[in-house]
C-alpha cells in the first residue's frame, strides 16, 4: 500500500504534498497496518502542518492519479472502520479551518482505502478491458471520453 498525503487548499485545488519521488511502498503486513501508516503520515512534518486528508491506498493504485485514488475510496473504503478523525493536530495560523487565530490546530482525517486485510486474498479482482481495447475505444470516441 502507499501512503499518500493530499492537502485541500483554500482555493479548492488538490495537491500532493510529499510528491511522487517520496512515495513509500510499505505493504500491508498485518491488520491495521494501513491505518497505522496513515496516522504516521498525517503527523510527519510534511503531512502535519495544515493538512486535511491522508488517504492510504494499495500498491495497485497510483497515488498521483486522483481518479484512481477516488475509485479506491469508493470501492475499498469502509466508513465504519476505515476513517479516523484526529483532533487538535498541528496546523498553521494561515489555515482557515484552524480552531482560532490564537489556536493553530485542526482536525485532519485519515482514510484507509485499502482492501480489507482479512479479505485481501478473496477480495473481488479489478475488471478492466485490455490496454489495446481501451486505446481502440478512446481513439474511436475521442470527443466523448475523457483523456
């Protein structure tokens, strides 16, 4: 799985804080490992100051591709077990959602968008057309399909 940190800026743009060059493949070695990775990533220097969301995804998801990250959140994230809201975390006085002008803390969210550990061997496989078929369809309908 890859820990991926994104910050939602006041202007609404999504930005990768750590950058692709600092991604780490950590592999889910035990139940709860993805959540631990997200919690640690949310509190490291690059991820802590003014951060809103940390999303942890499996290694088959490209963390720099927002479409794939959102897809993982929609298909692998369990809201009951896979989300932690941290309260009173380090932020900045420039954060519009800080607790107050004299209290630069906020409440980031860590999201586990990985396959459930106990079901990773039986989790449904991802069904896709081959690259050739996808290219053929995209070339046939370039005005209709994105990218």
